[in-house]
C-alpha cells in the first residue's frame, strides 16, 4: 500500500512540503524590488518671423528673418522600490499557512481514499479466491476487484495497472 500511496501523492504533486516554496517566496518577497517603468514623448515645433529695417550704403534694406526650431524629447525612467517591512512580516504569510493546512488535509483525504480502495480490493481478491472459480460470487468479486483497481488507477494516473501488467504485485 505504501507504493500506491507514493504514486498517488506524486501524481497529485502532494509529496514532501508543497507549501514550503510558497513560504520561502513570501519570506523573500520584501527583498525583491517593485519595478515600475515610465515613459514620455514630446514634440515641439516653433516657427517665427522677424522683419528688420536697416539703412546701409545709402539704401533701405528690409531683411526678412525666419526662425524655425523643432525639438523632440523622449524619456524613459525605471524606478525600483522596496517594501522592507515585507521582509520582516508579510501579511500573505497567513494565506500561506491556510493553504498549507488545506494541502495537509487534502493529502490526508487522498491517503484515506487510496487506503480504502487498496484494502477493499485486497478483500475482493481474497473473497474471489475463496469462492468456487465458476460461481457467481467469484465473478462478482472479480468485477469488484477490477472496479477498485480502476479507482486506484485514477488516483495514480495508471501506475497501478502498469505495475500489475509488468507482473509486479501492486
């Protein structure tokens, strides 16, 4: 039964401490910066005209001055900020603790279900072996054992039947 339990927990990714990574992430979160990216773009166009009157060498001159100016500006800013209070205590630690408790309860429920299926199948196999081979009881217990094996396959992603097909007693 231990091998079946391990297969079920591996398939459901409930082995070890699945909440441990969440705990570490929440603890380290305050050390990582909050990154913000800001950008701006502007474009200016100024045109101007000025007229002057000048007297030189005995004649009037009316120079026409034109001014044109264009400018384009682009700015990009990256800001990093830290909430160092999160490094000491992050309020999401409570959420992680709640999730860890749920995972433990889920693991217990899975193990209870796998144990029930496994031992019910063992009892069905024993009853089938005790009954005459061509009796209705033997057929009924064979079907019950197959049904329970299918349930174990569902919890182990087919591992249970694969082991039986290889000749290894699951």
